[in-house]
C-alpha cells in the first residue's frame, strides 16, 4: 500500500494539504479554522478527498467507447461505484512530488499506453499539477502533454467537494443545461429551468442536480453567511462547462466542477464542438483555476 502521507502548504492564514498517493488529491483547504472544501476523512478512497484532477477527460464516456481517426477505443471501468468509465486517469493513480515550497507544490504523473494501461487511455501523456497559496486563496495550474506519436483528444477539469452547512448559497450563470438519461449521460440541451437557475444567489435545498451546464461564464460564487466567508471559483474562459452535483442534503456536501468539455463529449459526432481539444504529438493543454476567498 502506498503511503498516504500528506504535504502541507500555508500562507496568510490559508492551509492546503495534498496526498500524492491518493490520486494527487487535495485533502484540505481551510482559512484559519474554517474548512472551505470538505476535508478528507483519512479513508483510502479519493472520492472522500477534498478535490481531485479530471484528466485526460471529464465525467462519463457512453459505453466506454469513442472513435479517433477511424479507430475505435474501448475503455475499461475504473470505478466500482459507476457503470461507465469516469473522470479520466489522474484521480486513480499516485502522483510524484516534483517540487515544494512553503506556499507552492508541483506534482507530476506519467501514463504510458502499454499493456493493460491502454484500456484506461490509449494515448501516452504527462500531467503537471501546480498548486499554490497567496493572500487571495488557492490557485491551480494543470498541464496535459501528449507523449504519444499521434493526435490525442483531451480535456481537463477539477472536482472540488464543498461543505453544505451554514445555509450556503450558490451563484453562477450558464446558457444551457444538459438533461440526462438513466446513465447520467447528457442527451438534450435546454435553457436553464427556473429550479436550476442560479444567476441570483440561492440556497441549494434539494435541486437534484448531477448535470453539466454549457455556456458557463467561468465564475461561480459560494457564500457561507453564518461564517461570513465567500469563495469564488474563477476558471479560464476556455472552461465553458460546469458540472454541478447536489446529492441529498444529509450527505453534507456538493460539487461545483469547472471542466473544459461537456460530459460524454467524446461519444458525440463532433467532440470539438463540445470542448474537446486535439493535441498533436508533444503539444500541451494548460488550464488554470483560482479559489478566491474573502471574509467579512
């Protein structure tokens, strides 16, 4: 069993912890004594961590099957909790610590499309995840490099879990939301209905969301009013999709995931239309996200 030791950063009252062996996941992000992300409980399961990387694709792939240059690629299941391949490769692998300072950390991961690993993703790649703290909160930079000898489809994102307490409110704007089938695959884009319209800050209540929003403007604001804490997600403008997951309130958490492409984009006739990027051999895809925090 790999060591589940954590690495710790601190700056201006902020604390950020990461466990390289646990999918390179963030395990805590806090301001003083207030947890901004759902803290990890120590169980060896990355979905119980605070935030993990989505790469080289986000969310589910229908039937685990996609086509590239006339060749079909079948991916194997990568999570016992899901009936389809989900969230890519990065969250299921240990990462390597490449550099660390008091307020900055660089992690790397290499995937070689050889043997059984081809069933996880048929293209070789490298990932860099740089995380840091400053006076405004946390920032993240994610880089995916194509290390295969052919064009590779690619997508990136982050999957943060937030605590659902103190009457937390959410605000974000998007043009459309994708309605899903019984496998949670998007099937139809519609204007955002009133019950899922968060252009004005609203409490979550029970919106039953596990959906991808398109035409997102790259910002989302969470506010814990009782604690006087506001967190704003600020993603690259190219990350025009947002996945919002709100399980029953009793679970005490929700997810607001900035991603570069629509769920199941790889299975569509035109993946690029839905945000998939095609990387030439040696080419890089870089995306950034900031968690900006203010306290009254």
